[in-house]
C-alpha cells in the first residue's frame, strides 16, 4: 500500500503548502507585476491571484496589474481575491482587456475593490446581481401588484433572494465608498443587473482610466495618488521593469482538479476501485487507484460549492447500480440508481456558473454506459433463470451410480449413504431417484 501513502503525502503537500512552485528566476526589484484573470473566478484563479499579490509584496513591487476578462464566478473565490486586494501593501490596478472583454458579476466587484480601475475601449462591466443557488426563484411580491394588494406574504425563496441582493448591494457600496467611486451605479449593477461600456463607466465615475493597452494604462497611472493603509502613496512607474507572473504548477493543478466533470469521474473511479478491491482482496491495484482518486475528488469537493443532497443522490445512484451488477434485480435497482445518479449530477454543485457545473454530455455518456451494463446484467440473469439446474443436489436426480455394498454408493466421484428397496452387492449399477439430506434414494438397474 506504499503508493497510497505516497499519494496522501503529495495531496497533503499540495493542500497545506503556502505556495510550492517550480524554480524560477527571481523577479526584478521595484517591478510592475502583471497577473491575468481570464475566465470564471474560481478556486484556481483565487489561489493564483492571492499568492501572486503576496509574492508581489515580498518582492517590493511598485504596482500589481490584474488584466481581467471574466464572466463572473464563485462568491467565495471572489471575496478571497478582494480581501487580498484590500490587504495588499502594493497598489493594485484592475484592467479589463483586451477589446471585447468584460468584467461581469464578480469582475465588477474586483474592479471596484482595486486602487485603480481601468478598462480598454469596447469593453463592459456590470450585471453584478447575485444568482440564487439551486432552482430558479419565483418573482418577488414587488413585481406582482396583485400579491401586494391581497397582502400575501413573500415566499421563502423571495426572502432569501432579497437577503442575497441586499448583502451584495451593501458589499459593493462599501467598496465604492472606500475607493471614492460611483456607489449609486454600483448598487444598480447589483439590484437591476445594470451594465456600462468603458466610456460610460469613465463618465459616471465608475472607473478611473480608459487605456488602449498596458503601456497607455501605466502612462495615465503615473503620479496618481492612492490610499494604502490610510496613507497617501504617489505612483512613480517610469522606468519600472515589467514582470509577468504566470500561473505555476499549483494553479494548473487546481484548475484541472476543480473541473466538476473531472471530480465526478474521479469519484466514480475511486468508488469502483474500492469495490473491486473488496471483491479481489490483495490485488492492491484497484484499491490503490481508488483511494488516490477518492482523495483527489474529496480535495476538489471542499473547494467547490457542493449541494449535499446532490452528493447523496449521486452516491445512492452508484450504490444501486453496483447492487444491480452484484445481485441482479431484473432492472429495478439499476433503473433507480440511474435516475438517482442523473438527478444527483445535475444538482451536485450549487451554482449557475456554467464552468462549475457537471456537463450534460458527461452525464449522458455515463447514463448510457450504465444503462447498457444494466441491460447486459438483466439479460444474463434472465437467461440463467430459464436454464436447467446444473449444480446442487437437484442435479443428482437421475444420475447413474455404483453400489459399494449394502448402504453405500459411489455417485459423481463421491461416496454417499444410500437406501434401496432391494439388496445391493458391490458393483451393482443403480440410479439416483431422490435425495434425502445426505442420503441418496436409489433404484437398482436390471439388465
């Protein structure tokens, strides 16, 4: 089981390490650090940016620039990034680029939290309304005049929705006040999903700079004043070298391992590997692979917004399909497991962000494969049901045997106690007519 312990050690190192990374050339002093947020905000991007800002501070960077193009992402990951920006001793400039990029949802909050907010032409930001987790929420009573007139109470789902929106609005308004930006529009972005182009955002005081490229951004940011820990800092960027802080192996590992489809596949491989190990004790290979896959899946699950009802349905579905394969129930357990597995996969992750949901193609392929296995299992069980008995005491009825004397016969290569209505001599041929416990009822054959 040494591979299992090695896998555990590697996983713990990845989990607990504050930032193990491959050897690289030390960044230049007083550099401008450039980090990239491209895609959905999740555990991998959060870890990359938080550690990147910490390393920039260690290296004494003059400025950290986050080049951003994101449709939004997970609330927890977004808040981790914002906390790192607010605590950073290095000024942070968020820059929505290239042209055609966006800073939607979580990206808008990050932009508001930064010391300098910049956008390239033909980019946009906004639509920062928090999306309710799980099933869609029905309209609020405010949108239904009849409900207001009748004085009906708001549904629990509406109350939860208002709670989420109010919390998000207060959060972004606080960021806007801290950075001296347009708080009224920030609240509109949350409550009404408002959006703005780069030029409109500059006019309304939502951002500070519209820049064609990174050099243009740095030129316009020169001599600007920002607040760091309550003190005013003037940016002096002329002559500062650029340092591209590319994602390291840890970020790449997190981006792969937190892919929901991969999490599902790892979980299934781990589950089946453990089962195969129990059926073949000592084989080690399926058990080792199963434990490694389960550890990786468990590590990823604690980073993602898991719906525990979905996880329970998923495990139940796998257990029922395994039960169908082990003790065929002619499809009852298999079909039930298939249904539970599909529903569990659909609701496994509590988010409407497409990048953090299990893909339908994967669910469909797993369902079709499982259905095929169930059909094969049921067909084999039905064929066996209609076959004649070939084992057990019933198979001995009609079997030819040889008498060994009075009271014993040799049948099927074994010696049995026997009863016969006639006297038997050694070597007499007999036929088994019935079985009474461990005694054969035989009949003497006459030539």
